[in-house]
């Protein structure tokens, strides 16, 4: 494990939602106990056992946290994480192994320390504890939205929700999180909405024909936010129309 680049690491930590309102002097103290980890693209970086041994915070690059059905090979992405995110928060808090895989999407640099040390910091520094609580709340909200999408929405609506989620969610750097998905292969987008690549290909082609998005040079961009918002509500509108039609039919 390499030595920490203190200035780079301090910048990342200070901009991370995990360390919101934590004093610079405290961050400096934490850095003294952190090590740097590097991985190449498309590496599995954390086993279930490693998740209960060490906690990682991303400094550079993206990772996905996934669940896979061993018998079918079907995969769903639970979280897409970027700089400033921690990628085994649940194990940090409950100390249990969880059946997830963490895989890099880019060359990745992360800071790590033993889980016991992070837990000690949670007890010692109230600002860190409160920031962690808000961060966990946000991750749980993401899981609830994913579960809701998979249970009740069609694939076009799920794709619209995904694009909107990263279109309007501020990043720790304040630059927006659109860069987390804008260059992802269609197969990766499919994993994030519980479908397959060919379906995402078809849906994105439809959105491009309608002038909603553009995929120039492999980078997904929103061209018409209003139309995308309408796509996100399409199945809700359809249900409402069916309900109105049914009501009219009963009245007649």
C-alpha cells in the first residue's frame, strides 16, 4: 500500500459527504492512519470478508456495487460510486459480511483503514458520525428508489429515472454527478435498471430520435429536460388515463 498524497486526499475528504463539517485538523489526523489502494479497470476489489476488515473511500475513479444471481448470471447494480464515496458502509456499521461484489469501472485510487479504526472515529468525532448518518440515509433512499423502480415501473421510465438521478444530483465537488454515467457502456446502464443491453440500446435510440438525449462520442447528454421528465412520468400518466377511461366506462 502506497503512502497517502496528503493534499490530494485532504481535498477529496473535505469535499466528500462522508466528512461534511468535519474540521480540517481532524481530517489531517485521520489521514495519518490511512493507506492508499490502487486497482486497474474491471477488477473485483473487495470480497465479503474484506468488507468487514477495512473501509474504503474513493479518491479517483468509479466502482459499482452489485448483486448477481449465480444460477442465471443476471446482475443488478445497487450503487454506482465516485470520488468521496465509501463503498462498504453497511459492513462498517453492522460488522456483517454482505453478498455483494465491488468492481472498478476505471483505474481506481482509494483510501483505506481498518474498520475498527473508522468505528473509533465515529465514536470520537460527532461531526463525522452525523455526516455518516446522513450519508447512510441517502444510500438507503437510493435502494428504496431502485426497489420501487424495479417493482412498478417499465424500462423506459426506469431509464429516464436513472438519467435524471445523475443529471440533478450534486457531487461532492459541486460539478454534478452526470459524469458518473455519461460514458458508461449500455450493458452497465442495463445493470443499473434491471434489464439487458439490447433493451437499453432500443430505448436510447428512441430517446435520441425524439431529441431527448444525445450520445455524441459515447457521452450521454440531456438535450430536452422537459421531455425526459415526461418520460419519467409516462407510466404514471398512462395509469391515470386508464383509470379515467375505466371510470367513464363504468359511468356509462
